[in-house]
C-alpha cells in the first residue's frame, strides 16, 4: 500500500487520507503501481463521462473530459510536454535545451504544441465510439503510466545537479518494471484482448524510442520528458484503439 499511495500522491491531486513524506527509494518503487493509478484515473474519467453525459451533449462531454484529466493530474504531464517541446524547438546545444526546459515560462513552441495536443485529445475523445469509450479511457490511463515506467528503467538523469525525476530513475529496478508490466497486460487483455496487448507493445516501442533519442540528444531524460512521454502515450493509445477496434 505504501508504494501505491506514493504513486497516487505524486501522479494525482485527488485527496487521500494521511498524506505522507516518502523517501527516494519509496518513489522509485512506487513506479510499480503507476498502471494502477492510471486505472483509477481512467475510472474517474468514466464516472465523469456518465455524470456529465446525463445532462450535456457528447461534444461538451469530450471537452470536459480533457479538462477533468488535466485537473485531477494537476497538469503535471501537460507542463512537461510543453517544456519539452520548447526545449527541443528553441534550443540548439544540450545545455541550452535543458535550460529552456527548466524555464517556468511557456514559449511559443510550447504553447503551440500544447494547443495541438489538447485539440487532438478532444477529437479522439469525441470520435471514439461510445460503445468502447469507457474501456478506451481506462486503457489510456493504464498504458500511458506504464510507458513512463518503461522510459525510466535504466535511464540516466540528464541534469548533473539533479531534479524532480532523479530519485525515480535511480531507485526503479527490474522488479518494479515487471510488476507494472504484469498489471498493464492484465488490464489491457481484460479490456481489449489481444488488441489490448498490441497497443501495449506499440507503446513499449514508443518508450524505448524516446529513451534512446533523448539519451543521444541530452545524455539522459528529465521529469519533463517523462511528462511528455505520458501525454504522447495517451494520444497514441486512443489512436490505436480507433484503428484496431473503432
């Protein structure tokens, strides 16, 4: 329970009893339960969809689902996505990219990227058939959090001075990866069978591609890059559901 609570406390703003201070090892080990937190987030979205959908049209529901997801995660991964886009598009050398990514201000490229991402999410939520939308939302939550686990494993932290994600990268081990993977495969198989597993596999390729690319470009990854990984995985998962199932 300690690992799950650490993951839940970090990845969401939802209230939990007895919020605690966790050690670096706790944070690394908590990544084993990221898919379970994603499952909880997906179920919150399903509940919100049915409550809102009882009184409002589908277009409004899709917009509000995007907002609900941003609110319950504290915008953590959206911020990482915009910072990563800013750094990659505005920076030239490694140090400049990392400096721009750390800047709390949102640049033009980050704002454009974030706008495109939110529009794409809304479109995917709107276009996914209602018969599979609930399952799609849950799968998206589970797989995208698992993708962050895959990206983190055996990754170096890009900033020598340290940062928010450094304890996670230094403490995560093979045990956490295996637990997260088993949980993800159970959930994906239960939701969409073999197609669910194929979606997991595609996201695994995404995780390894991101890790390889940023290790070549920056010598490692950061918390912003993990946030961007989550956002990219959410979109990819919803797209794959439309292609394979919808």
